[in-house]
C-alpha cells in the first residue's frame, strides 16, 4: 500500500474561466470590496482620488486600500510582502484586478494617507453601528504600549549622554597614552599602528561633538529619540514589564460585541488624564448623551473623573492607593470622613480637623486635616506614622471620587467585565496577530498603522458575528 497520489505536474488542466470563480460568495475579499466600494475617496482625503489629465496613470486608492485591509487581516504589513502577495495569491489578484504595484508604491500609500486611513476606520465603525453591532451604553477604556521603530540605543536622556561622554573621554585617554608610547619607541616602529590610533581618535572626537549636541537637546527636552523623534521611553506591558521606546495607544471598546469605538496614539507613558478625552470621543462617535465607562486604576485622576461625571459619563474606576504603606488598619482608607462636621475620624476614634490648604507640585489643591495634640499622646503612633503627627489630605474632587469609589464597590460584577471587553482587543491584535511593533515612524504614520490594525480587528469581529447568525455581512453592508 503506497502513499496518496497527487496530480502530475505536467498534466494539462481546465482552469476556471475567470478570477471571480476563485472567490466564493461569502469570502472576506467580497466584504472588503463591499465596504470600500461605498467610500468617497476624495471626501476622505486619499491622495490620487482624482486623476489628472496628463502624466502617468496612478493606481486607484480604492484598490490600494483593498490590498492593505487584506494584508492586515492576514498579518501581512510589509510592503515587500504585500507586493509578493499580488503575484502569487489568487485572492489578492482578485482584489487588485491583476495589478502588482511595486513595494515603494505600496509603502507610499500608507505613508501619504495617514489622516484618510484614520477617517476610514471611523466610517467602518459608523457602518457597524447601523448594523447594530454597538450597544452604545457600556464601554471600557485602556491603554496598550506598542514598541516604536526606534531601538533603545537610539534613545537618549541626560544620564545616558553623560555616561557615553565619560566612556569616550576614558577611551580617548587610553588612545593618547598608546600614541605617546608608540612615539617614544625607537625609529622603525610600526607606522600603521600610529595611523590607526590617530584615525580612532578622530572618530571619537567626532562622536563627542555629536553627543555634546545631544546633551544640549536632552537638557531642554528631557529625552529624545533620534530615529522616531516622537516616541518615548515607557514600560511595554506583557513583555516582562521591560522598558522600551514606544507609544501608548488609548483605546475605547464597546461592551456589546467588543468592537473598537475609537483610539488615540499618545507618547504619554501613563494613562492618567486620558479618561475624559477618550470618553468624549466615544460619546461623539456613538452619538450618546450618557455612557458608562470602565477603567483601571491608572485612570484614577480626580480632575479627569469630575469632568467625566459632569459631562454624562458614569465612571467605574478602580481606586489607586498612594503614599507610603502603613500598618494594617492605618491606611488612608481607614480614616473615615464625616461630611457634616468636615472632619476625619482616625482608627483610634480621634477627630482630625481642617488645618490648612496644600498645593502639590502638580498644582493640585488639597485640604489638610490633623489633630496634633492627639497624635502626641497616641499609643499607636508608631503604627500610624513615622513623623511627629499624622496628616490626612483631601482633594477638592474627593466628594465625586467617594461617589465613584462606592459605585465601583457596589458593581463588582459589572466592573469585572472591563478586562474581558478591552483586553480582548489587545490580546487579539498583539498576542495573536503579532502587532507588537510599528513599521512606520512619527505619530501620524503610526496612527495610520493602528487604524489599519483596528479596522482589520473590527472587520474580523463583524464577519464572525454575522457568520454565527448565518447572515452574509456582504449583503448586509450593501
């Protein structure tokens, strides 16, 4: 009994009469063309949306968009690999109508149409809203770090530059000593050695001049990246919490089917201060007057939460504990606030009265409460503080924060949905699809990359949702 027998490579076959026969009616390529066929490329701002009467004919931006959407759906982002697909992949040939742009043309399409690609992502969100894929009531917000196209070696702060200058100074001293020793040798010594040392010294001096320019820049800017100048150093979660150069992508996800609502690429290493901005984006896109937004403790910012509550956003945010750790029972949360008396009651039952206002380095006003007399005589003082007395600070926004804290505690089951809603997106895009590092540089271009990845995610979700209902997404879109 032998192996299964295949087709003889030299045997003649009768191929389908058209490319269209290779693509089934419910294929993803037909979903792509059904979507892009409804776009007004000129209104979106795509380059070459209108052809000139003279010069060489450009490629249709609609066809180029089809190629990129297909690529991101199948984990192919490189322009060279996309060019290869146009020559060997029948599905791509169907999308491009047999055309094969060179890799530079493919690369330039993404580079030149950053804003248009972002607008295309939002149009697909609106189309999915009309199809009922967004609940428009519950959203979750979180940020994810994606590495930039800039290595750690090309990122500098003041300490890094000063250390590099010190190493060069030490190396220059070693070369000068070696050159002096070579000059003191008897005539007939190795001239090649002397010339190589002088050449190395010249290179080191040029490098030192370059570093001097970098030092003046980092002293003014704090940190700089020499390849992607808009990227910043930050902890890239999910990779052993390593420090790397990258971007923080703020993302809002709807709670119904985990579809992405909107995103914003930032170079802020933290999430604090981003909740109100992302909530307003979500409300604008979903055309909602009120929404509930779930966020982790990185978004626990008093001013931001107050702004959200004021503008119709019901926040559920995990509380972030700050300050040094205290003994059990003496943390800030163990000091109960009496709003009627405007006093705090400590764990030992003493009242801490308002004493003064305190302004932090960030400019935030706080009210300071203390009971100096009670602290001096307290038997548990060592458990409470290492200073002469304990002071408790209250933010101006604390009344609103207390309401949010209570709401979050009372709605634990709802809040626990946060991770399954928004982390689902990051797990798919980064861990499964492998989009952990940008190919482009600069916020406009990496925003275009993010828009394509998130458009592919939303499209894949929509296809799967309609497939489960045995409904054709292609027909639903048209």
